[in-house]
């Protein structure tokens, strides 16, 4: 079974918006505690959770960048 390194999981977690655990849980049909364990323990790999977390992280990064650009334009 594939494994994601602790460092990679940390990068993913740092990119997530608030309430991301609950959002991922709703999307995947898993409990929030299960999602949390997957995002903190490399041995608990779950492809759908990692995919959703990456999508949310990318979306969050794009929103933050857009917000910064708008603020700089003031």
C-alpha cells in the first residue's frame, strides 16, 4: 500500500482552510476523526482523503493569492 511521508502530509495540512477536516469527511463519507488520523498518520493512507485534501489546499491557495492581489491593488 502506498504511503505519504510525514513531511508531505504536513504540507497538505498547512495548505488546508479552516473546517477542512469536516469538509473532507462530508465529501468522502468518512468520520472527521478518521480523516484527521489519515492526515496525521502516514500509515493510514486513503487515496480519496488525500485527493480531497489536495484539491481543497489548491483551492484555498488560489483564493488566498487572489485576496492578496486584490488587497495590493487598493
